[in-house]
C-alpha cells in the first residue's frame, strides 16, 4: 500500500458525509479567525482615534516676551495655538472643557478617555528663558485612567511627546532667534568697546608721555624747591642781620640825632673861629714872606758884594783867580753850613708851612662856613635818617619774620615737591602699565568681537531653526510596514497556521487503525498520517493568504514567495503537531498547546524576543514559530532574502523531525496492548 493511497483513504473517511465535510470547511476557516479577523480589527487603529473623546482645557493667559534691546515682542498665545492645532488635526474627538476639575471628573467617570490641560502660565513660562533669573519650564498636564484603556495611556504619551516637541521647537526657535539677536547686539557693543579701548590706550599713551614730562618737571621742582629752601635760609640770615644792623643804625642815628641838635651853633662858632685863624694866618704868612724876601735880598746882595770884592782883588792882583775860585768855593761851603743858612732854610720852610697853614685855615674857614650853613639841613637829615632807621629796624624785623615764614613754606614746598615727585613716578609707572593693559584690552576686545557671532536675518533664521531642533532624524527605512495591521501580519499569519494545525487534531486522527493494521512500512504509514493534515493546512493557508491580500489589501514585496513560504511553515507545523500527537496520543494535544504558549512569548511577534527573560531565548532558538515570523517579515516588507532559504531548509528539518516522531509512533503502535483497546485518556 502506497503513501498516497493511505492518505487518500483517510481523506475519504473525513469527507464521507455532510458533517465531516462541514467539519473540514470549519477547520479550514480557523486560521481566518486568528489571522484575517484579528488583523482586520487592528489593521489601522491610529487612523481611527478620532472616535475617542478627549477633554481639552485651555487656561493659558498668554505672555509678551522681552527682546534683547529691552523692547517688547509680539504677544504669545501658545496655549490657544496648541489647542487649535490639536482640534484641527482631528486626531481625537477633542471636547473643549471650561475647567480642569470638570475634565478630571469626566476622565474618572469615563466620559472622556483622557484630558489635556494647558495651565495659565504656559506661555509665560515658554518666554521665561529670555530672562535668566526667572526661567521655568512650561507644563502640559495630562490626566489618564487605565480603567478606560491601558494602551490609550501609551498613545497619549506619544501625543503629548509630539506636542511637546512641536511647541519646544517653535518656542525654542523664537528663543534662539532672540539669543542670536543678543549676540549681534553684544558683537556691536564689543566693537564699540574695542574702539573705546583703543582710544583709551591712545589717551593713556599720551597720559604716559605727560606723566613722564610731569615726573621730569617734579624732579626739577624738587631741585628748585631745595634751592629755594637754601636761598630762603640765606635770606632769613640776611634778614636777621639786616634787622640787627638796622637796630644798631637806629640806635646810632638816635645818638647822632641828639648830637646833631647842637651842630648848627657849634659849626657857626667853628666857622667864626676858623675865619679868625685864617685871618691871623694870613697876616703871619705876609710878615714871614716879607722877612724871607728881605733875608734873601740881603743874602743875594752879600753874595754879590763878596763876588765883586773877590773880583776886585783878582783884578788888583791881590789874589789870583784860582785863589779867588777857591775862596768862593770855600765861602759857598761856609754859606751852606753856617747858622744863617740854616736859619734861612728854616725860615723858608716855616714860611712855606705858614703859607700852607694860611691856605688851610682859609679852606677850613670856608668849609666851616659851609658846614655852618649846611648844619641845619644836616641836623634835619640826621633826624629824618633817625626816623627812617627806626622804620628800617621795624621793617627789618617784619622782613625777618616774613622770611622765616617763607623759609618754613619753602621747606613744606620742598617736602610737597618730593611727595609730588614720588607720586609722579608712580603715575608714570601706573600709566605705562595702564597703557599696556589698555592696548591689550583693545586687542582682546577686537579679537573677542570677531569671535562673537553677528548673524544677519537669514543666518539667524537658519541657525535658530537648528538650535531649536538640533537633531534631525533622517530615517532610512530599509523595510517598512504600511499600517499597524501590516506590522502584526507576520506574527498573526504564522500563529494562525499553528493554531489551524492544532485544531486539525481535534477532528482528524494522527494515525488510522487501518493503516496500523496494514503491512506497510512504518515511515510510509507515518507520512500517510501527516499528508491529510498538510492538505487541509494548505487549504487553510490558501484561504488565509487570499483573504489577507485581496480583502485586507496586505501588500507583500514578494507575494508568490511569501505564499510558498507559508506552505513550508504549514508543512513543518502539521508535521510537528501530527508527530507529537501520534507519539503521545491525547496528552500530545496538551504538549502542542504548551508549545503554542511558549512560542507566543518567545517568537518576537510583538516585542523583540531579545526583551524576554533569558530562558525564553532558548525556546526561541529551538521552536519554529520565531523563525517563521522573521522570514515573513523579510518577505512581506522587502528585506534581505538571503536568510529565507536557510529558514525554509530549517522548516524542512522540522517537518522531517515531525515525520520521524510519526514513524516512531507507528512502530510503537503496531504492537497491540490492552491500552490500545482501552486507553487511559481518550478525547
């Protein structure tokens, strides 16, 4: 007996009446319950959220932001804007509610699925970053209730995240624009500050030159002040000497003044006496001169007589001429040494003295007369000089005191000049340092102003957009599910085939008694027991694929290959389930159910299987459903197909494993026992 004949006989038995045929039809439709209907119900739920009522409360009072220059910007009504955009989007059935309390009450009673509340300070907090000391986050208040629906909270979280991102981007762009405008203002002020610092540096350089000249001048002033002190010291000494001398002069002139009071009468007497002396001296001089003349005349006559007598004697020959000359020479000697000659000489000298005395007496008389005449004026002058000397003494004293004060002032001036010179030195050093610092400040400000951005309007708009939304996600979807249902399709299509195969063992026998009683080889009987399962599962697969692709419009990147892949999955699933149930009998159904549950949580149909606990990772690696889901995703979404062939080869391996268990079951059940006729558990 061949495999096909054994399989055909079992199929005839299953379709031998109306009810068996209806049973086969019902079993063929089982995968549709899990695959098509569930997918249909959840095909695109996110586009049907408009039927969910949600409370929307807007309490925002608006705000007016401040610009960097201190002026006011446009009024911001962010709360109203957000509410209007939500209502216009029609994502939910938004119901505007007056108060937060009313909205919360509606969520509690189930009137509203959730509530979104925009508080009064929403706009105010959005613009608060413009003032650093009062920046606050703007809040969106959301009220949810998992009693209404658990997944709805997740959907609302996504909604509020989207609203948050949109508002943050818009307001962040405005804030960034203000910030960049502030940078421009800072840049301009920095340029002005750099210019001012340069002017300051130039002024300080000039001040430094002036300070150097001032220091030189103060040095000269110190030297001059010291010289002034020395000069004033000398002036003080001179003034003191002048005061002392003036006092002495005043005292002498005072005594002279007292004596000068008798000077006119005394000088008159002196003049009169001098006149009388002059007159007497004149008479005496006249008499003396007369006597001298008579004596000279007598001497001359005597000399002439002697010479005449000698000449007569020579003439008479009484004596010779030589004797005469000798006599005359001797006589000359006698004359020069005799008392008469001496007396004559004395008389002549006395006459000369008398003449001088006479002349002097006359001069004395004349001077005495003049002195007598000038004595009154001299006395008056001496009196005036006495008065002037007194004033001079007083003024000299005052001058001495003033010079002392001037000396003290000169000393203070010298000290002040020294301090001024020291200060000028510090000023010189300080201005040098300040000038250097100002130059460096001007340089750094100029460099800093170049580093501070000064964007124009276009640049501000571009940069503010980047600053408000600095990270853009360029999604490169290598494969993409078009809808939520398309995303679940690989899992539920694969799951429905396992459930469809599992339901077959409820109405179909893994092994027939007729086949077991035949003499066919065990492997043929095992394959013959599996083929009816595969045929019905292939019908299930065909119906499921037709409904999903034609009815739900599931678009597959590889439709024909996807259908073939599903047939391979049906082959593996039916072989495993038929083999388990054939080997274990009725308890095998429970094992298949356990395998179903394990594959539900380990196949990664919804969440990635890597997120499950570690023991389920082992289950995922062993059981086939996870591999089928992975292959379906690549086939439907257009992913890499290199893994499809290995998976299909693996499914063949699972089918061989199932057939092996079926062959083992045939070999086991060919030995009839009492349990074969009356099993412990029979369904």
